[in-house]
C-alpha cells in the first residue's frame, strides 16, 4: 500500500481563515509522514494540472497565518461541471498518487467534490480504456476520500455553528457600522447598510445585534406586513422622538418581502428619503467584508479544522462517505458532508417557497432565539406594563475588572426587563455601590449606544461583601426594594454573589434570586467555556503580536510576549495558535530550566539556518522565578550575535477597546436568559442562586451551590478547562521545521 497523499484546494469565494487551515493541514500532515500537494486556482487548477499542482513543504506555509484570502488561489470553473473536465481532474490526481482530497469552500464547491467522488471509479475505468493510466493504477487508486471544510463568510452551512470567515466578516461589519454611527449621530442622519449573505441573514442579524442598529431586513424573516415600508418609517420616527440622533437600517443582500419580491438598499433609501425629507446615505460594504487579516477566532477555527481534516484522512477507510469538519460548541466534530449540503440547500428552497417558518426552523434554535431577542432590542420604547401585573424591581451591577462586553450585557438586561414590564435599576461601582447605596433607575434610553462601548459604564471594582458589609448591603436592598440581582463580572463577582446567597439565613434581604454572568478576559470562570471579554482580549493580543512580528522579521529578533490570564493559560495558548508562536508557557504546565534550555537550543539552531523570527508567548503567572525579564535576558545572552531579544508586556491593552462582535452577541444572549431566570424565580419562596454560561454550544444555568465543586479556588480557575485539549495541536504546530526548511514561523 502506498503512503497517503493529500491534495488541498480552495474554491468559490475566498474567506479569511482559509490560510490558517492550509497551514495546519500541511504541517500536521508532514509531521505524520503524509505528502501534501496544493492545487492552485481551485477546480480550474485541478483540471489544468502541470504547475498548478505543487508539492508543499513545512516552509511553504510559513508566514501565511495572518493573511486574508487564500494563498493557493481560487477560480470559477465551468469545465469541472462536465464529465470530460472531471476525467481530466481524476487523471491529474492519480498521476501524482493522490486519493485524498481536502476541499475548502462553500456548498457548491463541496457538492462538486462529492460528484467527483461518486464518478471516481468510472472515471478511472475510462482513463484506463483510453490508455492514459494502467489498469493497475486504476485498481490501486480505486477510491477517492473527500474531506470538506466550509470556507464562507455567509455562515450558511447546516451542521456547523460557524464557518471559516464568518467571524472576520462580522468584525468588518461592526467596525464599519460603529464608524458610520458616529457620523450619522453627528448629523442626525439615516444610513442604510447592505451586507453580504446570499440567502442567509446571519451577518445582517448578528451585525444588527452587535451594533445596536435600528432595523434589519433578512431573507428568513421578511417583514410581517405588506406595507412594511410604513412600519419601518414609523419605528424609526419613534426612535428619533425617544432621543436617538441617528437611524441605521441593515439589509442583507438577499432580503425580500413576504411575497418573495427582492428588497434592495436603493429602494429602502428612496422610501426613507421621501418619508423623512432628509439625506439618506447607502453604504454597500461589499467585498470589504471578505478581505483583510482574519480574526483570532477564524485563525484558530481554520487551524483546528485543518488538524481535524488530517485526522479524518488518517482514520478514513476507502468506502467512507465524504466528511464535513464542523464546529459544535467549542468542539470540532465530523458530519456527513452531503447531508449538511442538502440541509443547507433546503433553507434556500424554503425561502424560495415562501415557507419562512421552515427556513427559520432549519437555521436552528440559536438563530431563532437571537431573532426574538433582537426584535425586543429594536423597539423604540418598551411595551407598556400589562394591567395588574406585578412589576419586579431588578438590579444589575458589574464587579471585578472591566471586561469588553459588559455594557452590551447591561443594555440587553435593562431593555429586556423593561419590555417585560419590570423596573430596572443600575448599581454603580460594583458591590461597593450596594454598600454605599449608589443605585439609580434605568430607562430605555439610559443604555442607548452601549452595545459597542468597551469598559463598564456602571463602573466596577474588586470589593466583595464581607462580615462587616453584609448589613449595609442588606439595608440597601431593602431600601430600594430589590427583588432580583444580576451580577456581571469575574471571580470577585461570583464570590460576592455566593457570599450573599450563603447569608440568607442571617439577612432576609438576600433571599432574592441572584445570577452571575461571566465577564472576564481571563476566561477563568466556572460553568462557562467562554467568558465575555476573552474574545476581545484575544484579538487585541493578536493585533499587537502581528505588529511585533513585522518589526522582528526585519532584524533577526526573538520576542518574549507576556499576556494576561492570571493562573489560567487560555489567552496564552489561544493567542499562540492565532499568531503562530513557536512556544507557549502556561501556569498549568509550568516552566523548568530544562524547558528553557531546549527552547534556546531550538532558537539557536533555527537562526543559524536562516530563521528571522522567534516568538514566545508567556502567561503572566507561568512561573514566579522564570519571569519575562529572566527569559529575555537568558535568550539574549546565549543568542549572542545570532539574534537579539525583546520583551513585550501587553498589559491593559488586552482589556481595552470596543468589544468584538462575539462578545457583544454572547453578552446579549446570556443577559436575556438571566432576566428570564430572575423573573421566573422572583415569586419563589426559596429563590435560586445561579451562574450562567456557554457550554457545549448552548446556554446552561448552574445552581450556585455547585460553584465550589467546579472551581479550583487556589488558582482561581475551573477544575476542568476544555481548551487544554488543544495543547497537542499547539505543540505539533510549534515544533521546529526540518533543518533544511527553518526560515519562518
């Protein structure tokens, strides 16, 4: 049996993160003794053969992790739709001994790969009859194994929570709309922003939720009335009357009305211009959504999917059906490729059939839940309370260090609570505000524009209720008649909530529902695989390290970069994956002198062979003795004239800036569920205490009594950390290249 060989091609529209997938496939395959070919220009290259097939080495994919698009190119190819074209493709593959094909693209590209697989044996038979290959070759390569990765900014593939490129596209959209909002507010002007997505409204829906836009039009959920133009204008006018200075309408390129008639951005502009008798500007974001450097999420998603593709090839058998590498929650899984493609096409068919309920059903629970939440947030003012309903007094506070996304959570909680008819209160300055009685009523416009703002508008500190402050906290709760408390923050927030809960027997004021929402860049909280703020911090680290690398390459330099995280190495490991670091130092693993010696040996060998850049990322608590100063001094001394060393401690830049789309969206989702929890428990004789989180792709609420069992309080991190399972991939990618190839990270 011949050794396995893999060919990679990218097809259809390019997507940020494709290069990360290519890099991972090549390096992990080479590490396992598998030869890899890149097919340049997609299916056109597969047919053309010749120099469009290039054998890849470790160094072939050096320096591509941060690049957008696809370095191996993509092209439309009508010839591949013909049997003659596919026969040429089959000949080019077997000529190089390739019978494993990894395709990175959308549903059309993946469908084309499956057609090639279905015809494979008959194509080889024809090639043998035409004397282009021998019967022995036809028998030896009788099966073609297909692995698919979805590279598409539209996030329109069934079976995976996210596609490669969608997160980056959301970054582009939110950055653009944030910028547009500031100029729109300055001039009290209306903007219409058109985003991509074909028959999928994901980008428009999530872009609207993340930016606080005022109206959205998506294919899966057309306006419910025929005269939707009047409804839109009435809603926007009401928003202006409530105090908004701008109006932003987001429209997906595939938007239509309930009768199936396309809705264009030009039509929306004309309607608004006529109704409001003012300037209305249209911004069609177009391919800017698809371009530029990929986000941290897309780099890591591409990397992990690429690694899983190699695993699928290694474990695949000749008769296995094609596999789609998918993301479910935070786990990479395999799904039957064609089942996912067929379900994806079913959404488009449901929209074409005007069966919008079916289209929403196929999009999944998360999409529908987000749409319901957004409809509340889009209101210009809340619903009036129902006559006779009990209006609860619910308070929200931030505790601990500020985390990007806190304000988005507060905004969602306040507006959803108000819309359900309750009285919402904001606590300034965290638990200290409860001690001092710094509480104020919050109305609909109190949180206007907060979705995109970093930090904590309510303020926060690390003060935690204690024996000496339980009484003043209880008095504040009684004086303001607070009947439910949402605490948003890090470990001090959880500690404070837990202490109040455990003092219920001594203070009746604490006998109210309390729930904690995880917001910490350290991602070190129990019951949640991801905390609000961690994604923003990860992107801040990636942004800074990308620039550090540019300066380093020009001067043969090694950088030691220290990142936050306290005793949790999440930021260090994930930023190492996203930036191509060759070494990551974690508190969970520790550092020994032997580790440093081995790393120094690898650096010395690499720079001697032409390497120009070394990148080490260190968790701030990795080791109390072997500090960043110590490591930089050691490497500098031993590196001599080969390379110089600089250290970069990123500090609070990781904590600042506007929150990423992910943090805005997840903060909103979690806050909505927290408000529901408080309302449901408010009338209970024994109201629950809880903490909420993202687990296995869904939202889960834990009883607060579980906190000690889930948390390692010595190191203030969860006892189980899912991301540690990624260490083998990180180590494999960080291994030095063969000596003949060591020139870049």
